[in-house]
C-alpha cells in the first residue's frame, strides 16, 4: 500500500484512480495521520468465495460443538450472582 499526502492525492486523483483500478491501494495522510484508504473494489466472485469459506467454517464448528439449551445459557449467565 502506497502512502500519499492529501494535497498530492488531490492533484493526482485521476492517476490514483487508474492505479487503484489496476490493483494498487493507497493510504492518504494529512499532517502525518492516516485519514483515508483507497482500495480496489473486490469483484463479486471474491465476496462469493469469502461467504462460502465462512459458511464452511461455521459448519465445521457446529459439528464439533454440541447444542446448548436456553436453560443452560441462562444458568451459566446467572452463575456466581447473588
């Protein structure tokens, strides 16, 4: 990720957008502090793959962890309270 000052980003904005479209990411700073990031927009396929991996992970966790009843959740919540 490239770092660029806000004043420079303002004057080179169209060039920055061209580079972002090509996959480059930018961190925009003002007075040495990050104020924004300009990153490429992921395509729909990236989102779809992320969602599929997340659902697969959730499925694996659900297979390992046995179900918990509402009564057990409430009992655990109130344990140690007087």
